[in-house]
């Protein structure tokens, strides 16, 4: 086939100097050297004089960061982080004062930076009494051999008992508003006496218990977080599930009457038992104590529907007490030293010291523990009996296979050599012997 010249015009070579079309970023991000900064969410009402300080943690005693403001009080930082499998970062635009800049300079003065660490620290209120509580608990003096008694001390004496290494407590107390706030919270949990112009404080465990219980009550009334509610309230009070077998007595009685009339046995039938009832272990045992009749055998043989029932259910009062106890334990586990928390739990267990009666909750938990133990025992027994029944069935199957193998061996041993040779002959395609004896 002859070639023809292409009629399309030759494509011009594109110039390499043509600018690439597309959007150009308004901001330029510079590389950062060193550690990445962190994001802090501070109260809107915080004053410019607010400072981030280091204080000892009330439970562990380790140095921790807090926000102190003369107006809003003392705040702790709660870290909110993204899951490890979903990395995140921050893109932050810094604020610039545009009051003295022109419109052309506004865009050039905007600074944008990226923060690779996605953790966010939110400042939340903390009661100052927890920060000063370790010094109030340790304000003891030895008398005699083993006796220890707390003494009335001034606020400065209590402040001196706190560890001052890497602590900014002395700088905080220079603010009169912060010092007054701490002393007012000390007064809420202490017995006080006036010594001249100074007020002296001594810790009262009863006042401390009442104060923490008030906080726990507000926390429980407002609703616990979903994770705490699900794990420590619902699951803690959840009883095991029982299966009940339901049958209808009317069909039983009719079938029993028919069977009895056919066999000549008279069985009394009560019309009051014509409603739906539940067959339990007690009914089966009562039937077994009498002579076997057609009706009883029918009841034992009938298979009803399985119905799931809860062994026991917590009342709203018990649930509220459990929620209150979990809130109390949460506060103690976060802000109270272990030894002090144990002492508060002992006081809470004493009826004369506690304003709230936890006896309904204790009785319910005791019964619940007993029901769970019985359920575990019944489950293990059922598993054992089921396994034993399964093992018996397997043994029967193995015995049957063994018997068949022995019979097969005996049959092969009695066969003659000719019969064995005939079995090896290929009979595919051959007609059967009965084919030659069919009627024509």
C-alpha cells in the first residue's frame, strides 16, 4: 500500500519558558529547628498576669504544670491527644496587630506555622485544697511512744512543709488574691483558732470527707463519662443471664387425657393449670416423687421455648449509690495520696461518720457475688457433663468402627482365593448375568 503524506500541520514545540498555571500559596512555611511547640487552651477570662508555674502533684508529689491567675484561680492541664494510628498536626496562624499597617503590608505580615505534635492541653479548674492537703496531713508531732497528734499551725507553717524544690509556690503567694483563695479552701477542711492577728489551721478528716463527698455528689448528679458509666456502673451491677424453658399446660393436659383414656389410666386434670407456666427444676423434682403417669412423662418429654431472664436487677437507688461511690473513688485516685484515701474509705464505711448510707449497695453486691459464684459453678458443671456426654458418644462411634473393621477382617479371612481373584477382574462394560434370563 503506498504511503501518503500526513495533512495535519506540524506540532510546534512548546517553549520551556512558559509559566505553569495554577494557584500559588499565599503563605510560606519555614523549617523549624528543635522541639515542636505545644498547643494550650487557656480560659478566656484569664488576665495577662496569669502564669504557668510548677507545683508538686497532690497525689504523686511529682512536679507538674499549673496555670495560676489572680482572677480565675488555679487550673490544671488535661492533655487531649489523637490516636496513634491517626497522626495529626496543627496549622496555626499567628495574630498580628494591623492597627499601624497598610493594606499592602497585611498579607506580608501574616505568619503561619505547623506543629507536628497534635496534643492539646486544656486548662481546667482544680480546687486549691488538694494542692495544700499533703502539708495538712503531715502536720503531726510525736508524743510518747506511738501516739501522733496534729497541731494547729499557721498557713505559712503549712506552706513550708510542702517541697520547695522546683516549685513556684512562694511566687504564687505574693498575690494577695491567690493567697486568700488558698486559705479559704484550707478553712473548709480544717478546724481553725485565732491566735492574735493570725489564724491557725488543723486538718479535720470529717470535714475533708464531707467536702469530697459533696464533690462526688455533684459529679454523679451531672452524669459520669460514658466509659466510667459503662465499665464501673453497668457492668459492675450486671447479673448473669438465666435461661428458663416455657411450655403450655393446656396442650399437655389434653395430650395426657387422650393417652390416659387409651391406656385405661385415669389422670385428674385441674382447670386452674390451663395457663402458661414455667417448668423448673422444682417441678421436675415434684413429679419424680410420685408414680410415673402419662401426664408427667409428657411434661418431661416436652421441649419448650427458652426465655432469657436476669437473675437480679439493680434498683435506681442501688445504681445511684454505685455511681456516687465511683465518683468518690475517682476523685481520691486523682488528687488524694494513697494513705489519706485509705483513711477516708475507712471513715466512709463507718455509719456514724458518713452522711450517706451505702448498706443497700453493699447488700446488693454481696448477693450479686453469690449469684455469680453459683452461675460459674453451674456453668462449669454443665461444661463437664456436656464434655462427658460428648466423650461417651465418641467412644461409641470408635467402638462401632472397630467392630466393623474386625467383621471385615473376619469376612476376608474366610474368602477363598478364587473369590478374591474374581473381585480383581475388571467388569466394566460387561452385561450382568440376569440380562440373559429376561423374558423376550
